[in-house]
């Protein structure tokens, strides 16, 4: 099947499956399993990476602040300035 005849969303799904297989080279599943688990997991990982970059951007701009929790996770919240807390 030629990629020229496939819609762009199908090509994008093919890339997501390929990325999943690159990260999990021994993976094997049914159509239902690939749809429910592989693609959802790949989309979550892609979104997580984008969200992390967005959070770094907001932190650099002083919009949010972070605290590191005991387990090492970071907690993000609106940056509170001294002026706001004095009001």
C-alpha cells in the first residue's frame, strides 16, 4: 500500500505504532490491544513530554513555581509573589 493513498491521520497512527515498537521491541498484541494500550500509552508519553516543556517555559517566565515532594515528584503551582501574599 502506497503512503500517497493514505490519509495523514493514518500515517500519524503508523508513526505512533512504530515509535511504540522502537521503545518496546518485543511487544505483540491484537488490534484491540494496540488500540487500547499501545496508542494510548504512546500518546500519554508524547503529551507528557510536551507538558513538561510547557511547565519549564512557565517556570522560566515566573508564572509557576515548583516544590519537590518526598518521593522526588515535582508539585507545580501558581507562583505567589510577595506583593500578592501581602494583600
